C-alpha cells in the first residue's frame, strides 16, 4: 500500500517525480524518496513524513537527470524512517528500485543472500528484491544456475530471474546505473500502469501521476514486465514470453484530481455527489420501460435473475454499501443475499453452491482482501461480478463481468462519493433483477423516477453544511458517539460512525437502534451524542421509541429526519432534515449529512482530513 512513480524521457525527472508522488500521496504518507540517475550515478533523497518534506529536502530542480524513480510509503515491514524508506539500493550500488506490495518469502531469500555474504541495511522486504537482482546481475547467474544469455540484456535478465523467485505481490520500478537509458517495471498483485508519451514514459501506481503529462497508458497484468528505453518499450511475461498490450486513453482529466478551490478532497468529493450520482445513473435508467440497462452485465442478467443466492463481499465503506445491497436484493428481487467481509470470507471455507453469484464491491479495485475473496469464489466456480470505481483496476479485470461506479477519482482517504455510487449501482441492479422476477412495473417505475431525482435532493442536503457544522461544533468535545438506525438505515449508521472515527479520531459506534438496549445503552451518559437516522419509514414509530430511551438517560440526540416531519422535533436536540424519498432509496440521502458532520468534526479538531493517521486510500495488503 504505497505509491510508485518513475520517469524516463527527455525532461528533467525530478519535478515530474515530486508532482507524481503528491498525486499518489493518498496511497501512503509516512515516508518518501526519489532516486535520479544521471551520468551513471544515482542520487537518492529520502524523507520521513509528507511529500512536502521530501520536496523541501531535494530543493529546486538540482538534478538534470531524465531518468528517476520515486515512492511514497505506508509501512508494512519496518518502521517509518529514512533507512526503510524507498528507493532501495542493492549491495553493489548498481540496482535501485521502488516497490509497492509485500514479498512473502523475503525471509528465505534474505537468508540465502546472507549465506552469500550479502549485507542488508534496512528491515524491509523490498531490499531483498534489490539485493537479489544485484546478486544475479553481478554474478551473471541466478539461484537456479541459469546464466545470462550471451546476446541478452543483463539488467533485464537479472530482473526477470529475480521476479521468478518472488512470492507475494509487487509493483516495481527499477533502474540500473549501467543502463542510464532503461527503466523496468513489473507487476503482480499491485497495480502498475505505463504512461506512454512522445519518447517519454511514466510508470505509476495509478493514472493520477501520469495524466498531467500524457493521456495514453497501458495497464500491465500480473506477472508482466515492461522494459522502456528512450526509443520505445516492450512488454513480456516474467517467463520471457512477449505480450502485446493495447494503448488505452486515460479516462479522467487533470481537473478531476485537483482541489478546484475546495480546502480538502473530502469536501470536494462530498459536494460532487449530485454529479457523481447523475453520471452513475446516466443512460442506465429507462423510464419508458421501467427497466435498468447495465451494459457490462447484459450477458449475465438471466443467470443473475435466476440465482438462488447472492454473496456480496467487500471491506469497510464498500461493505456497508453491500449491507444496503443485501437488503435490496431480498426486498426487491426476493433473492437470498448475504454480505461477507472479504477478509473473513477467504479463510472460512465458504460454501459456494452451484449457482451462487458473488458481487465484489470496491472503490479502488485494488483492495487485497477483496481480491483474495474473488479468487476464492472463482476457484469454487462462482460467477463473480464487480462493482468498481477505478477503471482498469485489478478487481475490474479479475471479475467475470461488472458495473463501473462512474463516481470519478476519489482521492480523500475517507470514501464518500464512491459509497453513494455503490449503493446506486446495487439499487439499480436489484430493481432490474426484481423486474425479471416479481417486482411490479408500477413500483419499479416509481422507484426509478425517484432515483433520477436523487442528485437534486442530495444538492439540497449539501446546502445545510453550515447548520451541520454548528452541530459538530456543539459536540466537538465529546469523545464517544453512537450512530443508530434501523432496517436500511442500519448500514447508514455504521457508515456515519466509520466516517467520524477515521478522520476525527472520535470513538463512534454504529448499530441497529434496537440492539442498543441489549448492552450498549450502558454507555449512555449525560450529554453523549447519539445520532439517529429517523426518516419516515416502516420502522419510524419504533425508532422514536429508541430515541426516547436515549433521551431519558441524558443522551443528546442528533436526528436525521424527513423534511416537514413536525412530530420528530420534540425528540431532537439537534435536527437535520433530508428530502422525502422512497424508503428503499433513503440510504443515499441519509448518509450525506453524516459525511458532512464527520468532515466538520475533523476540521474542527484540526486533523488532516484527506490523510488521516495510520490509513491509506487503498489497502493492498492483507
Ligand atoms: C473508509 C474507506 C475504507 C474502504 C475500504 C475498501 O472511508 O474508505 O473503509 O472503503 O478500505 O476500499 P475499496 O472500496 O477501495 O475496496
């Protein structure tokens, strides 16, 4: 879970690397570094903390090097210090590389290298890769006795031999001081893209580090490597079989990844939800036939509609979206559904019957746990559908078919617009499956007409930001919060609690409101904030009862209610209203005030909203 970027071309590499690292900083931000190769000499600069610290350290364009690699780190092996920060250099000083992923057999390889008197400087698994390549390169033969071919490129050969020894995951960018015109990239399990310009190339973990300089890219698949030099590039498998990759247009513009006047990406992404939802639904809802058209699933809809069981699998926020999906598949399509934490699914020998369909939900499309669950499901013969935001991501490519969320780039670590798009996609799918089963044309029509109004209704909620900020301010000193909802609002409560804790570091618990009386009610003390999602729904009267239970014990109630609900006012210490909509669609509206509440709480507490401590945007380790 790190970001890598590398440049080879005609321009000064340093500013391109620093800018690229800034764009990738969301992937990890505990330390960073760059290596520049000029005149057969590699200059490395590393720094602990944010990219701005590295930028300060390297100074302004001190190197004219046109080849270089960079890295921003989220520590897995070894503390966040400059010794463990990347780039790592091998013991001969010739090979320098950056790595995103985990080398699972690093201890075995390290032992072998140490038996050959190779010394290590860091605690990282990555240094093993550098030293292994360096060892093969300097000896001209590999661990299994293969020798460098007489006519071959020794650098390329050594990298390839080393890659064949690695167990685990990697996105790698590698340079060698003897080859000042060559940049090598390799991928397995971690994302890697090659941006292709006019006699220039950028290797990066994602397109955000590329799009400013070039608009076309190739997406490497697992076990593939790319060898770029100043005239062109070639791609092959790590078994040395040539592969031809097609150039793809990078699908988003620079504007989509800039702050555009907002103070934080999270703030921008919350505000972008009307547009993101509209784009997500565009061309997919047909109000004439009351049907949903999901192009990527067209060939699988019959199977989906007749399946006996759907398993939704995901992590974190995407898992909360899965809980909404579970409810809707059961309610609208009457298909038994269950939601699994991807991290648990893999290790509990899941029963996957003939006809089980697995839906994997992910913003990044790179989450290691979700990928592992997909592999498990595929091995057992399930059809696996993806609901993914990042185009061309590993999950998007690994699943049998899928629907893109079309939420646009999400950079703030806390997921916001991807959540509402995930719920929108699952809702559309549930409606379409329902139409193919028991759902009436009339009700499907009602729901779909309501759905297309959601972007405007979200826009109205966004206007209450200042009011919600006042609520956050009034409760900002409270260190324990509860989030409570019932039915479809239970996942919303979970999501509200997760948002608050991950960016404001306030302890928050989300739960079904009725469960509170079975234990957590003991937590309620005078003035403790309890956020209730109590919009008009089939359990409205019941949740009023739960609110009273909290008030009678001194808790402060922050109530999200339906606009125009006069009755609710007597139960709310603080009231936030949302426009009315069908109960099945309420999660998309009701989560918005909770995102805004968490955002303001984090800002008021003075935290780095977009880069909360200990977190990274995509979790590519298990
Ligand atoms: C929370 C958050 C995480 C992610 C989770 C899955 O705000 O962003 O909980 O939802 O790590 O990530 P994706 O959706 O990329 O698979």
